[in-house]
C-alpha cells in the first residue's frame, strides 16, 4: 500500500491529482471550523465543554459524525455532505418507482447527467430543511441539551434566515468540492470528505480517552480498534465469485468470446447505506419530539415518554434490538433495489455469456437470486453487529457515548471502505501508466 503512494507521488499526473484532492480536503476542514455569522462562537465552545454526556448532539450524532464535529459548532459547513448523500439515496430508490428515472438510467451519460442535476436540486432543498431545523433547535437551546447559553446572538427572523442561507451555501460548496475531487482528483469525492471529517476527530477522541481513562484503557482501545479494522477489512474484501463462460462468436472475419471470467458478489453488497437508513429513522422520532415540545408545558405526553425511554438512550436493549433489526431489513431492501438478477441474466445472455450448469435466461436469474439471498444474510448480520458494537461499550468513550468512538460502528465502516476504494483507484491508475509487467 505504501509503495503505491510512493509511486503515485513520483508520477507527475497522479501527484497533481493527489495534491488537488488534499487541497480541497484542507479547504473543507477550514470551513468546518469557521463559525457562521450570527453564532456566538465562544458560547458554542463553552456549551460543548459543559455538555459532556451522551446526549451531546442528540439526534444529530450521525450528521455530526459525517461533518467531523462541525455541526455542533454551527460552522459554515455544519450541514456538510449529508444532504447530498440523502438525495443520492432517494433518487436511486425512486428509479424503481418512477419510470422516467429508469429511462434516464438506461440512456447512458446523458441520462446520468440529468439524474445528477436532479440530485443537486434535491440536495439544496434538503440542505435548507436541515439548516432550518438545526437553527430552530439551537435557538430553543435544544441542540446542546444541558447548556442554557444563547448560542445564536440574534434570535430575530432576519438573523436566523442569514444563518440558514449561509449553511445552505456551505452545503452547496461542499457538494461542489466532492464533485471536483471525483472529476479531477483521486477517489470518490463525497466519500473522501466524509472520511476526512471522521479522521479529524480521531486525535481529539484519543486524547480525551487517554486523559479521562488512563493509559491502560487507551492501549486496550487501540488494540480493539486494530482488531475491528482487521475484521472489517476481511469481510469487506470477501466476495462470492460466480464463474461465467462466454461462447465464441464470429463477427466478420474475427472471432470474439470464448473467455472465462466471474461475477463478483460481495458479502457486504449494500455497503454502509443500511446503517445510515436505520440511524436516520431512529433519530426521526426524537427530532419530532424535540420540535413539538413546549417550554411552557414541561410535562411530556405519553408518546414523548416512550421515545425518551426507548429511542434516546443508545445503550437501551430495546434501542439496540430495533437498530439491529432495521439494519438487517434495510440491507435486504437495498440489495433488492440495487441488484436485479433478471437484468444481469439478460446482459449475460445478450453478450453470449452463461453460468456453467444453468441455462441462460430465467434459470440463471433464479440461481443469482438464490446465491444473493444466501450471502445477504451474513452480510446483514455483520453490518448489524459492527453498527451496534459501540452501543455495548458506552462507558469507554470520553463523553460516555459509544457512538462517538472513532473506531466503532458507522465510522470504521466508512473509513475502511473509502480507504480500500481509494487505494484500489490509485493502483489501477498506476497500472495504466506502467506496462513494465506486460513487456517482460
């Protein structure tokens, strides 16, 4: 892996791409630390220091994780890349429901350009919605629960509109950063920005664990992180390879086909999307409860009491069970949406491919569906176990919140998958520029 990076920096073209990517990531982290106009920066920092319990950030723990802590500081990039991720998932799911989107997906590059434009429009709308909810919680002193300081200096309607507009513009700029990295840099831009936000929290979280728990606990945490990362890499690289044989075809005076290849089906076919779905769905009831609560009537209603009892504390067994069940459900749901065995079988039949022992067409599709259903079960269980792992060790984190651990749950899944994909892209681009192995 290190030799690939050394070789990449020795190649002028790749070196420019890597430096361009690092430059945009540095700008992203700078904007994440820049406070929005109208926000009392010192009050925000005092509240973050004062609120040290697991409720810090509350419902916005997942978005705060993706933004690298920028959300709780109400910075320019507080919303971060989350609106674009949500919009991309929604557009991808709508391709199954809306025939027009399905037609655009099959049109190739022109259709993909229109789909990207629709994703951008939806991202801006979601950014406005999320920024409005964030500012509303901050103005009502519900974002950082337990702190009574006025985070927003101007609670007037004009001042709050300015903050919402600045955060929305920041989300649009982050979306542009990600697209530029994908087009002119190395790796997937959106994923790398999330990776940078998560990685930026590791030194701070490590120092807090070292200061609050001591060297022994810190060493055990580092060892556990190494074991978890190794296990995640092992599973993420796991795949079921289905052999595919292509028949020989004569086109004019040339013969094509006759080769043997395989169709790779990953154990974790859905990636980290089911975890994002499940986390967002679990945070939604708490968000509704906070937005509908009234200061004048402190007594919560019966449904707010149920939410506060079962859907707020990540260490509650009911919370863990619901979280795990939702991840398993969304894993099957997302795999069924993104991988269509009938389409794969038709593509193989179109190009003269077949699976040995199975006839092209419906028998091939049934076999692919059977294999996919069998490997999706261990993949969903693996995702659920990794995601709920921090909830079982809530006392280790310096803030008492297992979701804040830099090596647990969603964080390690994203960092490992993004790291592996980026290294593979660098190695593939090096291979395109180095033919020495083929000439020997």
